[in-house]
């Protein structure tokens, strides 16, 4: 095993009711700082299906084991990349995965920094991006899942933390 990870795993942390607003605030802060834009609330969020053809994921290990993901449609991902890169006009499609992966990484880092027991006791993996329409994300173990739906330019963007037990 990894000695650095062993010490982080000794104090396992479980999600609680405060985590939903912390994830929401963390996502909003990243978009304010990195994109100079506000995320809004989605009307009737409970009735919407999580969908989108771009998903960025970052693994978490240590005091919390799981995956943080961001999912949106490709048009929204392109807008995010353009905003992040300061592009005027069309965005090079090759830049979109890097931009959305970095936003996911920052949201995960911002979120974990808000929870004292996680801040120094949880490591993040390198981000991964999936593109396409025909897939479903399934976690392989029982655990908790926190999902927050917000609006970026009136389009849904989903932030999900799947915690493995």
C-alpha cells in the first residue's frame, strides 16, 4: 500500500446533510472565479433526468473514497471551455476535454477543502473525460450519492459525488 494514503484512510469520513450545500457552493465559487459567471438554479430539478454527452470525473481517495463528476451537453462544455480560455468565437474541440476536466478537478478540490476532515486527508486523481451519448455511469459499490443540478447559461450541468463505502 501507499504509506501516504494509509495515513489518510485511518479517519474515514461519511457524508452528512451539510454536504449538498457545500457541493453547490463549491461549484458556484469555481464558476465565479474561473469563468466569471454565475450558476443558477434549475427549475423543477427533481423532475429532470441527469443527462449530457460530456462527463468529467475525478477520483477521491483517503478519508473519502469516491468519484466527483460533472456532466453536461457538448454545447455547454464548449461554452465553459471558451469562457475558461477567453476565446471569442468557436472553440477548438481539442480544448474542451482539458477545460471541463480542469473545472471538475477544481470543484472537487474546492469541495474537499470545505470539510476539515477531508482537506488534508483526501487525494484527487487525474481527471478523466467521457464523450458520447450512449453511456450510463454506475458506481460499483454501495454508497452515498450527492447530486446537484445547476444552470449554466440556462442549460443543466450536473455535479455528482458518489461515495464508496
